[in-house]
């Protein structure tokens, strides 16, 4: 997250969310960002004292109340909407059931030009009310400050602005629609806990709402969170430019902060081919933003003796100039002898050949840019690809390079040079930077990926009948109950890392609750997650953390009602079944009775371990 300061105003322009304990310093940026939650949050503007609802007309949020009629009769055409929520930029696309073509929101507040994506950026006033978002937020002069909000509130505010404007645009272009499904695509490197926090923010932002006029029990299921790589697969495979006749291919989504990788096998047989994930998705924090960071450090190094050019506004000006041109157009070694010129913001002290200042411009040789800025980041990308390919243990036929960073010519050149001998072809689609947007609506119409590899272990802590091994290995865990001995703190896996999950499959867990009265109807199940590859028998062997707490209301469950009638004064057992529906990026829980859904389950991520905001030193 980047903070800029100017008189009376504040904003956080770009950023990340990290797990507790991660600190962002220039010396330790790579180590700390490796565990980033990876949400871009955004800022604060100290100016007025208007209420939150007052300035909506200034933000372009004036929209009819019947834009989307959720869970309504089919007289309205169905809309499949996808939000690509990115670290630096976000976008929205949609498809109407008839004719079914994918369209993208291109008109945004703050500009008369068309933009496929806009900055993931907010501006707040001193009271924490939104003053600007997206394109408008990046044009303000700001100073340090912090809105009185947590991570979920900040993300919810941005999603609310984005979604309200998107609904307005869809209504203008198509009239009233029935929202069939809404999909949020996120970096593939996000873990289950990150998606839980995002789901909480999306619900709070009103991306999906419960219809009070219908028995809308499963309204939250209209929101799906899916990895960007899978969305991009759908867009790429359905694109006429993609003609993959090979048996496997790898998607490399090179974005703003992350490099996400996923490998797929093409299963051919009778009927349409199926695409299955061949290995767990992986990712690392070495996206295009790190070029900005290293360029900023290079400027500080070269102008260390000229402090007039090192204030925050000047540094941000240098980085913006670099980001808008040289960052994507840089050619590599052939530009080593070229001189790159960046205009200074301040005219005083603007000519000193010893540090590269030439008549108001900072001059940097191309070879210096390559060694100091591009090579360190590109090497990390190459290492990430090599590590993923080795871990996937499948032959790699095609590497599909997509995402905003993929348009960098030097990155494409280095990938081709390093992997060209072991990969049949490296493909960079012309529209690869919008694949994560356009694939989302198609996901709702035709999901080509039939199975995925789970990226984490999900388990719970249980007490199981004690065995001889338990008495030898963990005697302190053994407890006695009437008729048997139990070993506490055992691990029971819900799903294992690397397990193949067929879309639509559901695993079941049978549970029992002792109810003291008819009002004792709530059961809490605590789930944990980890990244370990070894099977653990005991909880202290599994290096995991609490994932969420599942709150289950048994009040309407048939077995509970039967027991209440049989034992109205309490002290009865209720047996019930919990179903786990495994998605590509998240896990959902439902209450089952005789194989049918009979209620939803609310999963709360552990708030005391919520990711917190950190401020990276760039822009």
C-alpha cells in the first residue's frame, strides 16, 4: 500500500494486506511480501465532514433500484457478471443469457476515455467517508493518514463503489436483468483464509443480497470466488487464437503483484474434451509492481546527493513516468546502450552530469536499468515457473503467458530463451491482459475445467478411540470415558493438499451434538488449514492455523425437531450431516438431510488473526 501526503489530504494508492508480524521495509520487502494477503487498499482524504451517503452523486453512484432483480421470475434476461479484483487494477465484465456475448465495462467516473480496468484505489475524508474511487482517486494530492476501518471494511467499500457503477452501466446498456450469478476472480496464490475474508467483504458490500419476498435461503451461493488462472483458461481456450492440440499446458498469469501458475491436462475422448488441473496452483510475489519498487530505489541511489528530487511527490512522478512507458516497452540487452530520460518535477538543481541530471531530466543507461530493475524481478519469475513445472511432474507442451506484466517484451524474451528448448511453444495472446475479466461470465455459461487440485489441507481436531500407537506416542492425550479410552488432539482431514476435486462433488461429515434444551440449537465447528505435504496423526504435528468457525443452526433440522418433541426438557443427542462443497478457490459448508441441502452454514474467518494493512515504500 502506498501512501502519498500533501496539505490537508491523504490516500493510500496501492498496497497489500499481510499476515500479522509482516513488516514492509526496503531491506526486507521480498521476505515480508511472501505472505501477503494481497488486497490493494486505498486511502484517506482530509477535507470535508459530509456524511457517507451525501456525496454519492459526485461518485457516479446514482442508480435505479431495479437494475438487478435477484431471484425473480424469468421475464428478465439473466446476467452473468464477473469482477476481476486485482492488486493494482480491477475490472468488470458480463454476459446476458441472450445473446450470450461477453461485454466489458469501459466507461468509468473520472474520464471520458475507455478503460478495461481501473485502479484499485479509494480516497477517504477525515471521518472515513468515501470521497473518490478508481480513476478519480489517483489524481488527488495527498498526505499520510489512515481511515478508521479494518481490512474487510476497506475492501467492502471499494467493491461497493465498483459494483454500484457496474450495475448502473449494465442497466443503461441492457435494461433490467436478473442476476444469475456473480463471480469474483482473485490471484491464484490466495489461500482459503484470504477468500473467506474477501467473501465477507463482498457480502458486506451488497454484491449479492437476500430477497425478502422469497424463501431465499441460499442467496450467498450466488457469489462465487474463483482463481484468475481458471478464468483465463476458459477465455483462452474459447478464443479463436488459441489452438492447443497438445496434452498439457501451463497458464502463467503475470500480474501487478503476483505471478500465478497453473498446469492443466486436456483429456480427450468421446464428446467434448475435458480440462483437468494437473498440479496444485502456485504463485509468488514478483509482479510488475516490484519493477516500480526497484526503479524507485535506483532513483534514490543515483540522486542521493540531490535531496530536492527525493521528496515523495518527486519520487512518485519518476515512478509514474517509468510505469507508463519504459516498464512495458523495455527490450532488454539491445537497449543496454540506450539512454532513458525521465523529466524532473522540480527545475532547481536540474543539471549535474555526475549523477545523471541533464537539463531537467534524469538520464539512466539501459544497461543500468536492466541490471538494477528488470533482471532481479525477471529472475524471480523464471525461478517461479521452473519450480512450478518441476512440482507438477507432467510434461509441459505449451506455456500460455497472460496478465498485464506479460506485455513486457523483456520478460517474454527471457521466458522464451530459458524454456524454449523444453516447451513446444510459448504463447502470448494479444488480449491476454483481459482474460481474467472476459473468462468470468463464460465461466457461468460453460465451465470447461472439470476438476482441480486442492492447494491446502483442511482438517479439524477430534478425539478418536485410543490405539496402541497413541499410548506410546502421546500418553498425555489419552482420556477415559465410560466404556472406552479416547485420544484427544487427533487430526481428521476434510481434504488433503493436492487432492483432485471434481467440480460438483461433495464430501460429508457426520456429527453429533448434545443439546441441553430446545434452545440449545447452535453447533460450532472449527476448521484449520495448512500447506504441509505429510500426513499428520496429531494436531501438534500439523503446522497450520485456524481457518474459520462454522456456525450451524440446527433449529429447523428434522432430527432436532423430532428430539425436541420426544424430549422437551432437553438432554438429547442430535445426529446431523455437514456437506463440504469444494470449489477452485474456496470451500463452502451446507447442512444435509438424507442427501439433500436443508440449510446453509455461516463460516467466519478468525477475526483476531485477520490480515492487517502494510505500507510498501513505492509510488
